[in-house]
């Protein structure tokens, strides 16, 4: 690193998230949606454009990168863990820049992960309650009572 810095080169670190994080599931399975899910081609992405590989006869195929698994971004504990991880890694390098990836989210993984769906539902409900409370003179309890059916579905 010292040699690079002496030459004026800024090293920008990348922690590829939220995809390509299956290894975290080995120590913190609660933070990862669909770890090692299969067939992995349905639960992992290569890039937003999918890497195209030219086959022998000139046709193109989409290639995904296993293994499947990505951060549960709606989970508060996952957010704290990821924030701490990024801060820790970023502190190891002098650059003011840090790349978190973010280009390979697989919607199918989140759609089929019950925990993520529950947490996304709670986030949506909290947002809806906040919007309603901001636009009327209602208490939070009044709003929660109005959204009783939705609230009990996600709590």
C-alpha cells in the first residue's frame, strides 16, 4: 500500500453487496436470504446485463455467478452488521471512496425469502403509518387501528 500511495494512486476497495455475500451465512445465517439456494441460476445474478458468453456456434447465453445468497436489506440487524463491516474495511484504507457493489440484486431471491417479505411488509407499514400521521391529526394508535388487518399480517 505504501508503494501505491507514494505514486499517487488511490486504491478504491469494493465489498460486493448485497449479492455475493453467501459466505456471511456460514457465521451469520440470519443475515442472508436464500443462501446456497438452487438451482443457483434462479437465485444469483452475474450483473445487471448478465455476463454474455459466446458459445462455439455464436449464440449467447446468460451466465450467473454462484453461489446464491444476498443480504437481507430490510432487516435492522443486517443493516447494522453491514454498516459495521463496511466501516471496518474502509478504515483499513486511506481512500475517501468505497464501492459497495449493489449491481447484482436478484429479485427472485427476495421474493421467495419469507423473512425478507415479512420485514419489507413491516417497513412499508411503518412508512404508511408515518405518512398518514403526517397528513392528519391522528395518534399512532388510531392509525394502527385503521391498518389493523395489514398490521397483524406483518407482526
